[in-house]
């Protein structure tokens, strides 16, 4: 059973000559118990994709479903609760303490 689905996912910024297609027709499906990695060069849309899949940002078009729930149908409050209970984020450069290792940072989150 797929716990995450997004088909024909698009995220566009700007318009006309300034149109940037950060994601253009991306398909993702992750089965329960499956591990997945998102890799690519800088600027290829990895962070944008994760923001869409985690409900932090809304896609230009497509439906993102996590555990059968369409994220675009949730209110901001429902999304906040959903992320708090079902999704985990470790941000790349957000308020990190430079002298701690990744393991030490995670241990600090347990408290």
C-alpha cells in the first residue's frame, strides 16, 4: 500500500518570460516500509519537492496524498496538526548549532 503519492506534480514561480518551473510533471510513489532518497544537483528541485510532499508548500497543480489524505484539502490548522503528528523535518541550515553532530542534534529533539 502506498503511503505517499503524487502524480504530475508541478510547482511554477513567476509568469511569462520570468516563469520558473521548479517541478514539472514529477511522479512519486512510496510504499509502506520502503526507503527513498531524493538526489540531484543544486537547483534541481529537491527542496521544493520535499516541501510539497510534506505539506509546507502547495503545488501549482497535482494532488499530494499522504496515507490516503489529500493535503490540498486540509486547512492550514489541519496541515499543522498533520505535520506535527505524521511528518518529520530536519532542516538543512535552520538554526543549527555548528559544534553539534547530527546525532547530538537528534538526541536534543528527544527531550
